[in-house]
C-alpha cells in the first residue's frame, strides 16, 4: 500500500473491528498498518473477507499473521514458491548474468549455499537436495527476517569482466521490477564471488563455449 491508501485501510480496519467488537484505537491501527503496508489493499480486503467466512477461525479477530497467510500462504508455501522462482531463473537465465530477485529472502537464503554460477551448475540429481536446504533456510527467515542480504547474485560474466577491467552489465531483474530495486537498494555488497570456485569456473567455460559456437554459426551464415 501507499500513503494514499492509509485512509482506506483505516476505514477497512474500522469495519473489521466493529464486526469483532474490538476498539480501533490509534495504537491498534498503527500496528496493523506497519505489519501490512507492504501488501496491496485489494489483497488485504480479500484476506479479511476470506477469514471472516472461515468456519474454523472466522469467529476470532484476525491478527496480521492471519492476513499474511491468506495473502502469501504459510512459510512452507512461500518457500516452495520462492524455490520455483529460483529454479526457473537458474534454467532460463543461467549463471552467466548477475540477477536480482524481487524477494530479499531469496538472496538471504541462497547466501552461503554457493555462488550464483555454482548454483546454476548444480547437477540435476542434486537439485532436490539443494531445494531442501534452500526451503529450510527460507522458512526460518520468514519468521526471523535477516538484517542484511546480498544486493545482487553475481554472475560469472561480471566476475570475469571485473577482473579484466571491462564494462559490467546491470543485473537482470527476476520478478516485479520495482521490488527488485528495493532488494538491490536495501542489500549489501556481496562478500562471495570474489573468486570463481571450480564449479563456477566450469559454468563460465560452458557459457563461453556456447557463445563461441553461436558466433561461429553467425559467421558461417
């Protein structure tokens, strides 16, 4: 939500409080606004409606966490969705280009599991294990958000170009571009990727091989 939505949000909260016999004090409103302002007003409205119609829990005043579960799903669902986004980026973008996801928890959960080129070079039969490690870390971070995360997942091209003093291309945004900017601006310089590990070196050679083959085909045509 934006500051423009605040009055509409307070009006919605007033109706919810009236429905559940609660007092909509300024402190009460401020807590809910702070917890939910990252979400769209329409999504919050749908979440409140869904909660009110839930025969198991609808008789209780929804807490911010209840609203988040309706909007995003539980931590397990969120982790699975986050991995699906990572998996698609690994297959469609690869480890050559640097990337920025629209979810800083993805950056934080991947940090320490290997560099971006190394992750993209993970053998197929090891992906399930990598997914399990990622989702476990992501779920924990849902409840305890990290204080910092790498602002970018650095690709092999950026490492090679930086070492050669060549131009570095901007990272590729994965997901909502505006949220990718927030991930980037709120993150810290990545401490990894100062050197390429063996798996990343192999990934870079494979990428360079594909590029060379494409160039030869272009000249032949």
